[in-house]
């Protein structure tokens, strides 16, 4: 009998699970940080959207008025640390991308014009339209990084990857797009290529 490793989605929203189901038909999905078990082997962990990250996690100052969830930041920091040590693939969506960047020492900054809009992003393969809901972006210029910057919009990275640590993330919301759209397929292909499924 084949044993299929579970995916852990750090959210209770089933829309994120649809991305996994389109990539893998047989892997179980568990939802929420409370479901994390340090002794469990995971096919991958998905860090999801949500409120801004507390500035103390990236040494910055946000002028945006969105509240932080410091408790969530701390819990996900602990999960990240264990996953990184155990080489569990990590995937990020929107806030999840910002969080994974910040955990590796990166900075964030506020941005306007990227909240609740459909816009183009550019990759080496070409252009696609994606749906975004964010008021912060990562800052790629303040440090040496082992991340690859894989997609861009308005001068800011929209997708990143780190083969060394097994981290792959997008700034947009593929779970809020058609599963056949370019933005959703981009993330689904990341799962197919890099998850331990």
C-alpha cells in the first residue's frame, strides 16, 4: 500500500486545499497551525495569506494601519524553524511569501496599488495576469540573498525560490483565481515539482 504524505496548510480556508488537490489527488491535507506535529513527515507546508507581519520580525516600520498578529507570527516562526531543519518543502502565498522572506533576514516595505486588483506579472517564460491583495512587498536590494527572484511587477518581486532551503512562494493569491489560470497553474506547478509527495 502506498503511503501518501500529508500537506499542512497554515490556514483553515479550504480554498488553499484546492491548489493541493489539483496537484496531487491522493495526499491528505491538514489545516491550521494547531495541527502541526513536529514528528510528522509532510509533503509540504503552505504559509498562507493574512495580516501584516509584525515589524519586529524584519526590523522595519510599517506606516500601514493594518493590525498585526504577533501570536501567529511566533507560532509560524517555530514551524518554519523546524521545517527548515528537517528539509520539509515550504510554500508561501501573499503574506506567506513575505513571512518566508523575513525569516531569512529579508526586509518588507509598504506599497500602494496592489490591493484587490488583477495585474500582470513577468517571468522568464513571459507574462500572466494574477490577482493580488497586499499592501506590503519584499525588498530585494538590501542584502545578499540565496533566493531567486522569479517574477516581477512594478519593480518588486512577485515570486521567489530558494532551492537550498526548499522554499517557493508567490505574492499573489492563486487560490482566489481559476485553477486553470496562469497564476494558479504557476503555484500548482511549484507544488508538483518541489513537494515531497
